């Protein structure tokens, strides 16, 4: 049995176009070619592969055979890989970007961001940065709509379809409150207070009706759209919350906040990724920025308890689009 010949990229493109357009004539119009040229390309491809891709006899329009369906599926994967390759090469051939646009999740500790941008400026002093700070799912939206080329957020709040992702260090989340809060004053010897009995300050975004909640245990929640405002409310004693440890580290050291010992909410790890669109990769400066992000961490503070569990959704069901959380 002879081995099938290797089809060209153009032949696969013609095959995919016919399958999507539904006819040879429609494919010819879409590709700007003669219908006879499309028919010849498919005939040649079938001869090279040694199988029939379309059933031309039973219907007015060519219909994919079972084998044809399988070949089309593989052709789509090849076409995607080729497009990804071309996009990567375009990135390699690009000269230094005139600007690097970056959007980051407000959960990213400020010290890590400051270190990143300080070293970026030292490496690329002529390249300006355009920085956006968004809450949760806002990172994905900013990258998808072109407001930023590179995003730094969590897959908890992002649909990775169409993105190339790079894992970076996660952020440790711990429960905190003001020293005057009842949860902070509770004696370890006595029955511990339940976190669900007190107001929990949740980082949220609009529209709140479509949000997915993460790490929510309280029956009474306040939804705050700004990380700095949430921290100020905590210091004022208005509720408790799970906060990025690096962001509240100095507050704990100064006594403005205390880390809570909550049996029903231990905290966890907020995973983070750097993303960009697969078809529009960053240039040299943007690639350097992502590579640098991988090397950065927040250090380890001497805390009263170790956090090892990941932050999980209160509701595990997924919807058609990624939903913001808290």
C-alpha cells in the first residue's frame, strides 16, 4: 500500500474553505479563484491522499465523507499551527516596539510590579509603558479589545481561548481584619468565631449580577471594586477579607491589621498568568517583560500559619464567558 503524499498548505486552505463555504463556487468566490481551480485542487488532494473527501453524487452540494470530516479536523489543527508559527516569526522580525501596553490584576502586589517596571526601564529606557490596573476579569477584556498587548491576571477570571499563557508566581491570600474586629479578638481557647457570621469584603467588578464568587463564606458581603478602598475599609474595622499577603504585610507588621485564624477560611494561592493574543505576539521588549515576570516573587513573610490550598470557586459551574469573581 502506497503512503499518502504530503498535502501543501494551500491545498489544506482550499479544503477548509470549501468545507466552511459549503460549495466549490462559494469557496472560489471567497478565495478569489476560478471554480475550476478549486475543483482541480480538491481532485488533486484526493488523489494524493488516496481517499474521497467529498460525496458529490448524492447531494447537489459537495458533502464531506466520514473520512473527509476527519481530514478537515486535522487540517484545521495544521492551519492553526501554521498561523501560530507565522505570528511568532512576525514577532521575531519586529523591531523594538514604540510602546509596551500592560494591564495587570489589582491582586498583583505593588512591589512585584514596581520591581518589574524599574528593571524594564533600565533595560529599555526609550520604550514607554502604558499601564492599566483592572479588577479580576477586566484583564482579559482589556487584552481582547486591544487596550493592552500584555495582561497579567488569573485563569480563575479569564477564558484562555486565543491566548498564549505563561505561568508566573502565585499570590498568597490570607484572612485579615483590624485588631478591634470580633474575629481578631476571639480567644483561641474559646469556641472560635465563625467567619460566615461577619461582613466579608469581596473584591468585585461590574456587572455584579454576572459575577462568580471565589473564596466567599460569609452570608453578608460587601462588594468593593477597588483594592485600595477595600484595604482602607479593613483598617477601619468594617469587616474582614482575604487579602494578598504582600499587600497587607506592612499593615500586619505595624498592627493596623492582624492575620486571622479562621477554621472555615484558611486562605489559599491566587494563581497568576501573563497572557497575550496568540496572533499578535509582543515584540522584543514585551517578550523581555514576560520573561522577567517569571523570575519575580514576593518573598516569604513570617506568618502565623502556612497557606497551601488554592482559592476555589464557591460555584463550580462555568458559563459561556468567563465571569469575574472575588
